[in-house]
C-alpha cells in the first residue's frame, strides 16, 4: 500500500473518529430539534410549517399552531435558501419575496414556538424595476455569531447591475442596514446561493445564470459592510456555480456544469478568503441539477438534485490542495418526492431531511455515518406541505453545538492556527488548570493533553 493511500485512509478514519467524538460529546445534552419549512406562495401569504424531530428515529411531529402565515407574501422564483436559523441566538429568518420583507422570529427551543422579533417584518431594499418577482431577494444566511445577516438577489434585469447583496446588523431588538446597502455583487455575478466562511469573515454568492463567476466578500462584523475580496469575481470550472457549503477545515464546496452541461462538484481552499481550486478539480458528480449543498460532520458533501429528484453524497478525502470528492457507493439516492430543493441535517448527523418542492413533502433519510449511504426512514404524503406553492427553504433548529475538539481558538474552523495554539500549550508544559477551558485540544478525549493530540490535529488538517 502506497504511503499516500495509507495517509488517505488514515485521514478518512480520523474524520470519522472525530465525528464520533463530536457525537459522544453532544450525547448527554441532546435536546430534540425542530424543523421549519417555507411554502412560498406566489402572490399569497407565505406559510411556515413546523415539526418536532424525534432524534432517535428521525420522525416528524407537526407542532401546534403550524402552518402559520409569516405575514408576508411569497414569489415563486424557485429558490432554495429563503429560510435560515441562527443557532447562536435561536432566531429564524424568512424572506417574503412578494412583499419584499423579512420575517424574523425568536425560537423557543423548549417547544418550537416562534415569537416575532420587534423589528419583524423588516422592509428590504427596494428593487429598481417591476414586477416584484423579477427582483425579489432570493437567499438569506446569517453569520455564525448571529450578525450580520446577509441577503442576495439577481434582479433578472440586465439593463441595471443585477446582482446585489444586502447586510443588516442584528440584535435582539433591532436590524440596522449596513451603510451602502444594497451592495453590487460584481460583474457577471448573479446570486442564487449564499454561504459564509466558517469564521464568518467572508461570504460567497453566485449561481443563478450560465456564467462561471461567483463573488467573494469580506464581512465587517461591526458595521455589516461587505467589500469585494481581491480578485472577486472568481471563476469556477463550470457554469451556474451554486450549492455552496463550507466544512470544518474551511473549504468551499460547490456544484457547477462543465461545458455548461455536465454536472460536477468542486472544492476550493481559502487564503485570506480568496478561493483557490484544489489540484483535482472538478469531480464527477453523476447529478444533473444540483441546487443545494450541505456538509455532513463525518466528511460528506451532500447535494440535492432538483430535476433528477435524487440526493448525491460525496466522500471528502485528503486535505488542503489535495482534497478530493468521490460519489459514495449507491449515490445518487432517490428522494421520496419530486424535485428536492433544500436539505437539513440534525445535530448528530443521523438524519438528513430533503424538502421536495414538486410533491411538497419532506423525506427523512437515515444516514450511515461510515459509508454516507442514505436510506428513506420516513416519507411524508404528497402535498403535506400545502395544496399549492413552492418549497424554498428548510432549516433545522437546535441549541448550538459544543465546540469540537481541535478548534482551540473557537472560530468555528480547525486549521493551522489551532495547531499553533496546541503546540504552544505543550511547549509551555501547562498543567490542565492553567489551560483556558474552551481550548479543547484533547483530540482523543482521554483527558490528557499530549503530543498524540498534536499529531492527531496535524493529521486532521494535513500537516
Ligand atoms: Ca480554530
Ligand atoms: Ca489526549
């Protein structure tokens, strides 16, 4: 067996072991999570569906009081990110495309009920042209620390600079527009999808048209101001770059069309937020219409294929520029409904939820954490999420995760900065009581901080 292959296998093993540690750490305090789904009603009142999860078997129980109207109208737009959850403050945000507003809620994690925040509904920056649906805001995402909140749109009007972002500083009682709202996305950047880097310092958008360009922006966490990164817009290998997801090693995953026709997945590493394609880019996907991406904690990139009504699962191997993606055996997996548009995972990573816009139902997949294989555990009846409308967002809501072992500086990513901190702890021979409690470098969770932990951490990020 070659050294490279051996290292690769060791890394896969390590990724799974680290995920198992995460699950174990979370186990004593596992609290049932909730699932919210948006039925986007073109020109009518948007409907929010709410469910309590059974974290043991993945089943869904409708919450009392749902579906509930968001207080704003929808617009079809066939979007997939019009709903997002801020785990750090238990807040839920919903775009009402037809009313050009944002509904914002505080989620009671004891019973799943929603209470509007004082600034809800928030008026969003107006567009330059009618009709409304041609310039409606398409996607929303929130900084890992809860602020700012960023929205994107492609106005589908090439007579004006069409791609825009908007940013708001969020508190418990206020939403303040960043100076300069809305921001120009950049030439040939037509936002459909949106994702933050792990530390929230940067945000990425693009994917609504057949250009290879996507934008990257620096996020000022105090003012909310977004500034194009040097070199933005960036060029992907294919067109329509979307389905963004960023993993714990701060790598960007996306889906695009090689030569405008063949679906593929891509990986980028960041240097000060600027993306660089990994050496093996792009990777075969076996998908046709990847529309939404999510990272499973055991090291899988999962993509909903709307036209194919399937979900692709790709094993992430290697690190840094040597990162590769390969479809797991059995991928893609048939969804339990027509046209999945968005995905959500529970905290433990044991269940994947696909929102199918064609049949307006949710498929519950059980996830095999060793292989990444999906099997349907439950499937809602057709039209459970309404007799009409489009499903344009799904969000899992639960208390925030404890920081994983290895993220010593608590910036949500595991990288060289954490290795440097751990090396310093060991070099200084600090005893346990001298180490700041959140500096969790005990990778093998044996209660002892030693050189083995440093080796594990270095292996994990490929040093
Ligand atoms: Ca870190
Ligand atoms: Ca240890």
